[in-house]
C-alpha cells in the first residue's frame, strides 16, 4: 500500500523533496532490521495542528536505540524542531501521522553494532484518519507467541522486532479476523501486533503488566491516566487467555489505532457485539484531549502554528 506522503521529508537535518530521499541497497538496516521508529499523531482542531505527546515519543525514540548502542546524532530539541518544522514545511492542516526513524547506514555485513556505526535520521508525514473500524473489530488469538526479554528487548521499537507482529497479523487475516492477540511465553495475554490490550470486568479496567512482553505504550499510559482521573479502577496484572472470553468489554490502544473497541474474540461476541460504556467514555475523553478541548491535559500537546 503506497502512502500519500507529503511533498517534503526530513533527512539528516535537511528538508528535501520526498522523491530524493533515497538510500543505498547496502544499508545495514535493510539487511538486519537495525532501525528505530516512532509513530506520532497530530490532530487538526480549533485552527491549529496539535502533536500529541511529542516529548514522550522523542524520549522513547532515543531509549529504543540505546538497547543496541545505536547513536541518534541529534538532540531531543533538534528532533522536536524537525518534526514541528516538517509539518510547517508541508503546510499540514489536517490530522496526520508522523513517522520519525533512525537507522544504521553502510556498515557492511558486520553484526557487531557499536555507537560508532553510521546512523541516519529521517521523518515523514501523511494524512491519517481511523486505522480500524470504530464500531468495533474482531480479533483472533494467534498461535505465534510474543517474543520476550529472554530473546530480545520488547521495549525497543526496532524495525526487526515487528516481524513477530507481521506473522501474527498474517495469520489473523487469513483466519478472517481484523487483528491478532499475542500471548506471552507463559501463555498469558501480551498485546496485539501493534497495540496494547485492555479488558473490562465488573467495571474494572485490566491490562497486562510489562512483564508480559507488552510495549510500554504511550497511548496505554494515556488511557491509564485518563481512567484514573475519571475515578475508574485500573489494574495491571497477568491476564490468562481464558479471561478475555469472560470480559465485559475489550479495547486496543495505540498511536495509530487510538482506542479501538473489540467486539469479537475467536468468533465469540463480547458484550453482544456492542461497544461497552466504559470504552465509550474513554474514547470520548481521548478524542476531546487530543483535540485540545480539555485544558487539564494541554501539557500533552504541542502546537505547530
């Protein structure tokens, strides 16, 4: 699927036409997945474009590469300004998705990556509405397990890590589901291929702990914060596979997915296939916050114009 990219991208400190942003076929990241990325949303509202939790994304951006001694040769302030400038340069005035990333360039076939390996940083932007059907999606529990800390760091948003997500997604789509659910190495619920998972039972919101190999998602943290501010009970604990079939409500969270209701698991309807009240309340609050219509959370937003 070709993305409707903006006219300009940012590459190694410069804004250049998208068609000129090319790399050699010998780039290390192409061969070994040595790339770090973030997904960031920005929302057009009340006459401005608001980037959601930009500083938190940049913080995680740098930390991801540190697991592999990859150098991000720009300061947090420079990355921040590059992303804001990218939106301005392209005159973005609609809700969009921003993808910053950095990767190891020409480094031969050497697997001994050090902080001296040459890296390049880039970012692009494109319009994005809803990733999934907001009326609810179906999910299937994958036969593939989420990788764990015993093999590779789950908290690093590395390109290579997402091969695990790709194979789980392929299986889900082949089985007629919209999305997959991955279990961890112990058989408990971990997350979806690109989203965290929450269930609701007896009005309590439950999500797996990070020890389940779930990513410490920024939208996950957002939902936990919002829910607590709404005086909802939020519990982080192990979720056995069987418990998701007993859930009153289920929803997924992620930058691209936002808050997406799950109405069917393994062809079993959740809440009779209807979006639950807790999920509805969180979706409503989230949409208000990211569009700068709740001043209590304005510190999460960065205005572009």
